């Protein structure tokens, strides 16, 4: 696939459970220069009820913020924009209509990313925004609905975890009426310890040389420490216990006044403080240094990577090929043919976008990963692996699309999984599946011999294939496979003709 031109102005929008952030950067001389940052405390997680539904008030706050962000993006003429939703978007149910309105307000679609992908992007943001000191880093990010803990070295994350505890959710559960007591703080910290328990020994065994905090909570505590005369600009357990004691003495969030604590952080500070204090205690962290890098910065560098040779999705596909012992030569043959077929029909089938080409390419590279489990129904095994694996770089929608393509690439055609895709991909996916299936059929013999020139004529839910004279007669097995494929496609209302 052709390398894309690097845009001059790019933007990343992080729709967190507590705050929405936007950062805009200019790419010049191989570097990113930040030209604008916006933040609004939307507190989306506070509007999520026990059934997973968002309140109208929370959605209205979010949409108002997105309209302002959208106006700024239009004014600044950002050429490439990536928008991600985190934990609250992951937890919310029946969010389709809200996502459509959010897309319209912002002017860009929203990708809902997994907790592990969120952790990867956070580490990338911290790594690119901090000195490249030797040794391992432990990065802690306390968001509104989840907390990410990552151990990495250099620009490479080694351990990634996303825990379902966040400052908004924790405040809502234990300090909802604003009252802060010793009993409530103890219960909150116990809940944090329960979430941490499964990873404690593993993280301690891996170890780290320095601990960094990238969230609003850690930066608030750092600001408080600075106001209290902490010269080394670090946060430790003693300081956290002292602040917790001051909060308990205040008795209520409205009476909890500390120099360095911003007013818009106060409503969720008790929950964040409980999380941070217990993490430091449970992991025996000596001190934490607050850093500026975060998810939105990681998004910028990941977006930049998609326009160069550093796309995390490419690395993930390559790693999965190795992990599941894919026949690289066969995958490359199928990929080459699938993309050749796409080039002939992309205009007629409205498949001109880059994502269509990328999805077909990656699906071809990974279509046989299920063979590592069993030959029987290996397409279903492959679809399951792609649907449920942690795939760094892939947002949920792209991962689901890949799973749907691989799951439907052979045998009787079942399009149920396609119907769950975000429009218009529920339609585009069917067409990409047809192309992938034909490429697989044409290479069923796994021969290294080149295919002849095949001409395609595409119409709505119909495809004509023209082979060189007598080629099909000379390849009766391929002819038989195409005849069977025509029957499979006919069952879903698609007409395949070949001559």
C-alpha cells in the first residue's frame, strides 16, 4: 500500500470519563509542536447509571463540549484528526444515537478503544513527553472511569493493565454526597486493593526504576506538594496519607480547601486520592513524579505513525502472524490478489477510502490464523481470535471489522457479524468479504505460480469475472471452486458470474 503524505496539522481528542481533552500539533522537520490544548471537565461517568445508560444531562454536557471542540478544529483546519472514547463509552449501552450526534457535533467519528489500547497510548504519550532515562518506568494514569498501570522501557510497553476503578466512579460509589470520613476512605481503599490484587505479584516481579503519574489526580497532588514546600517535586505515601487525613478532618468536599487543588478537580478528588494512595501502598512505591504526557499525546504520536512506517497496527498484524504460525507466502499471495481485485471495483462499489484497503490487506494477512487451533472451521477460530485478542493500535470498530472479514472468508456465508458494524461498514464489509473469498479460492492450490490477468466488472451486488481463453478449462479444480462460491454468494443475494 502507498505511503501516505504526512499532514502538517494533526489533532487528537480524548473523550475521558472525567474530562474531554483536545490537543492540536503541527508537524515540521520531523517533530510535533503543540499549538493548542483544550480541556473541559464533562464528568461523563457521573451520568452513567447501574444499567449502563447515560443521563440526558451528561449527554448534553458532552455534546456542548464537542460542538466547541468541533468549531476549533474547523478554525484551525486540522488535516488529520483521531477521536477516542474510553471507559464510559465502553460501558455505556444503547449509545448508537448518541455517537451519531457526537460525530455530527465534532465533525469526526469516535473510536471506542479497549482498556489495554488506552494503556498503550498513555505509555506512548508519556514516553514521548519525558526524558528517555535508562531503566524501566511504571506509569500510572487515574482516569474518571478506569485506571491504567503500565511498565515499559524506552518507547516499548512491557506490561499493560486497565482496572475498572476511576476517580469519578470511585467518588460516586463512596463519596457521592460529598461527605468524607475515615470509614468511607477505608472502604474505598479496600475496593482499590481488591482490583489490584490479581496484578500485584506480577508487577512487583517485573519491577521498575522510576514511577510516573500522568493523570489529573497525580498532578493535583503534585501541585499540593509544591504549595506545601516539597522541593523534590515527588509524591510519596507519607504525603498522600497526610492529605487523606486533612480531607477526613474537613469532613466534606465543600470544606476541603488546599492550596494547589483546582476547583474543578475538587468534586472527584476524594475518589482519585483513595485510588492513588492505595496503589502507592500496595505496590510499595517510594515516590511518583508527575508528568505532562497522557493519552491525548499518545494519540498524536500514534496518528503520526499511521502516516509513516511506524503504524502500531502493522506491528500488531506482523506479531499475530508470527504468534499463530501463518504461512507468510500464502498470506502474501492472497493479499496481493485481493488488493488487485479491489483496485478494479473500488469506484463502482464506493470502496475508495484507505480503511477499506487496509482492512482487506490485514484480513488477507491474518485469514489463516485459526489454523493454529484446528483446521476444522478455522475461519471461525480466526474470527474469534481477532474479536477477542488485545490488538495494540486497533480501535474496537476496526478489530470487529477484521474479525467479521476473517470469520466469513470461506464456506457457507454467514453475515450476522457484519450487521453489528457501524454504518456504512455493514455494507462495505460484505463487499470486502466477497473480494477476500475470491482471492482465497483462486489460491486454494497454494501454488507459487502467478495467476492470469483477471478482469472484473462490478455492479450492485453482482460481479463478473473474465479469465483468459481456456484458462478455467485448464484449471478444473478452480472452476469447481468458483461454481461452489457462486452458490454460496447466491444464498445471500449476490450474483457471481465468470467466463
